[in-house]
C-alpha cells in the first residue's frame, strides 16, 4: 500500500517539473524574440544612416 505522503510528493514534483520547463521555454522564446528585434533595429539603423565620405 502506497502512503498518501509519497503520492502528494510525486504530484508536487511533477507540477514543479512542468512549471520549471514552462518557465525555461518562456525565457528562451522571449530571448529569441528580443534578439530578433535587436537585429532588425540594427539593420534598419544601418540602412537609414547616410554614409560619410
């Protein structure tokens, strides 16, 4: 017979695993999006800056 404590502990571990995995996924997506925006801004700045002689 399995004790209720172990069942609760296993459930908490699974919930924490899902939460941490989701957080890592969110941070990865946010970093990718921010990096893409910075690269686009850099390209736009290069195009709009007049060249000096």
